């Protein structure tokens, strides 16, 4: 059958019925047999430090609280129980949050009364001591079934939590984290942990929960990503692939995160994304009888899923992605403005002002844009890449330096430079390490590093070295290092982020000296000493050339 994309929850309920309702095999629990048990799930994911609204007044957790409280009250009035869930990645993205270890974000989640949170890969951007502090702050469980402590062989987090609701319904919420985490964060932060296959863990625990009759429903909150029709590319498999691989009925619904997209499918072509715009109706994905949902990113939306459960059958009756004070191109609210919760607003204001004080200090200036935009810095050598590598090579007194473009997260615009600007460039807190190699070994190493694909975070920015990169042969011909002719028999030193040295982005793992210097602090100090950055001094001039590639700017 073909269906047009029709707005409205009635159309969605019809589609749900026609496509077949997901069913739970656990029918031994008496409640929800004579009467329908109603359940509303509210969800967010990938907030990345956005506890405060942006400069347009969009999103922010004070407004989110007002919306969640209203939706919770509406659901209760309609006889529905409510769960509020997060798909993870609370950490990293906004300096005011990063500088305070995301304390304001967790305090806001407590105030909103989240019930559970999946552990995201960015929860490991900091050492485990910071994560442990965040676990203490959180008044809700942070759960993941597939993260294990290597030494003990035990799970590092609780794998799931069973919620016993007032209507008698029991809902198990299982947490899962992408296997890619070990490659996406500084490996030093997770060296004691093992990230196992989430599908295997979900199959085992889903079967156990149902066999032991612990719950009527099994939901998963995941930080694995949703990829259209399961086409996950170089990413680890995500929600679609897992739902297809699991035995039917293992999971009733997946509340996801990580890919940071609104999971809204085109009716009639269910494996293709709809052209979703804020305020549109949204039909979530369904794979192998499992509903899959994700609420984009940054708290821009609160997802609302309304379910009916009776006699072992679960029906999705309505689904919405509700904008949180999003505006159109003319600056008008897409939906009626949501008032910020005054108590939470005042609490967060204290954190915001503290962050602003520390971040707003001017440390220098630049006479032009230092290019760190994602689409550019991952595709060609840029002046910001050269500035960063110059700063790290000077600080560590090395011959040259490397930085992976995935560690460069923003540009610095012309004018005054604040500490905030630097932290937007380097939000991850990687340390800068020093490596030494014989020239012949260095050529082999750079043959693997310099040929990383354009447009990926592994694409390397260089400073202090001239070479020709053969993309086909995966080799380099080095002409000079640190202004001197290259000698295969000489020993060279270079600065490199700890993330890359430890094998991040697929770089070869190498031994380095950890100077204990954070990348953002090194860049900040360099700018402070220079006072004024002349962009022309850092403009790449063909020192790194690429051969046997469709692009002269990198391997492709």
C-alpha cells in the first residue's frame, strides 16, 4: 500500500495498526488485561551542554522544564503514566558547560525529573573521575549494558532499570552505547573499559527480562545512531541494524541518540527520511516490530510517544517532536513561546554568569577569520590548523606538529579572541603529547596518517613539515621538517593530540611523552603571547600536496 504523508495523530495510529502492533510475550501479569494501560514517553538526546538558551532565545533547559511539566500533567490527566528518558551525550559542546564539567546540565535534568539516561560516547570526553562525579550528581540512573570494566569483567553501569508504574505496567529500560566510543574519545579515558557488541547484550538481556517476567515491556535507550535503511557507512551499526538483527519482540521501542537527526520517516516509503521541518508531524521508524525514535539534538525538541498497552499488545497512538522555542527564518516562534521555568532559570543563570565571567576575558585578537568550519577544516589545510600546530610545536619544542581535524570544532572570527572562542575550537580537553621517530619510521607513520580520507575527522592538519602525499600508494615523500632537509636517518620530534597518539580516528597507536598540557590551554597561551594573530602568517602555501586523488587538497 502507498500512503501520503498525512499530518495528524489519527493518521499515525492508522498506520501503526496497518503495519502491525509490536507485542510482548509476557502476558502473565494481570494488569492491562481488562483495561488499557497508557504510557507516555518524553525524550531528548545529544544536548551537548546546551543548558542555556542560544542567542536567539531558542531551546534551553528552563523552557524544556516548563514544556515537560505541561506534557506530564496532560498525560496524567488522560490517565497515562509518564517516563522521561535521555539518549545520552550531555557533555561537550558549550564552553560554559564544559568548564563546569556539565554540572548545570545534570542539575537541570534533576529538576526536570528525568527517569533514566543512556551513556553516550561524549560522557567519556573527560577522565573517569569526572564521569564518576556526574554519576553522583545525577538523581536518575545512567545506564549501559555493553560497557565492561576490563579488570573485573563486570559492567561499569547498571544495564537496565525496571519501572513499576501506578497503573500496574512494568517497563524495563535498557541502556546501550555505541561500540565506536573507544575510537571517538581519548583512548586514555577508556583504557580500563571494554565496549562490547550492543546487539548481543540486548538479545541476552531482552530474553532474560521476558523469561523472568520482570516487565511487560522492554524499551532501549541507546546512543548508537539512526541511519536511513541501516546504511551506517564507517560508523558502528546503529538502531536500525540492531532492531533488524534481534529476534522479533526483543525490544518494544528504541529511544535513541548519537546521529543527532530527527527520526521522521516518509509514509509509504518507510525506509526513507521525510523532509521534516520544525512543527511538522513526525512518523518514527519501525523495524522488525520495534519503534525507533530520536529527537534531533541540543534539546531543540522534546519527543512525545503515546502508547496503549493491553493483553500483551503495544500500540503507538501518537508521536510528536515538539519544538522548544525554535524560530523561523524571520525570527518568529514556530509555535507559541514556552515560558522558562523561573526557579530553574535562576539556578542556571548562576552557572551561566559564572561561565561568562571566566570565558569572556579577551586574550588576543586576529585580523581575519581563522578557518575551522567543519566542512572546510576536514577537507583542506587551513590557517587555523596551521596556527594550532604552530602553537603546539612551539610549546613542546618539537620539529613539527599534527592535529586531527575532528579535534577542531569551530572557527575564530576577526576581532577580539576570548577564552570562549578557544574552547569552542578545542572542547574535548585532549592533552598535547610529544612523539619521537627516526626519519624512516616517520615516513611510514605519515603514510597512514596523511592519507586519511577528506571530510572525516581523521583528516590531518600539519604544521612545520613539507611533503607530497600519494593517496593511492598510501605513502609520503618528505622534503623538509622544521625548515631543514629531511634525513631518513635523523630523529624527529612532533606534537600530536593524545587522542590521535592513542589510536583515535584509526591513527596508528604510538608511544608518546604526555606533558600534561591541555590543547585549549596551549592555544590560549600562544594567542596571549602573540597578542595579535596575523592570518597571513599561518596561511598554508602548498607545503602538503596530494597526488593520485580526485582532490588536490586531500585523499578521497
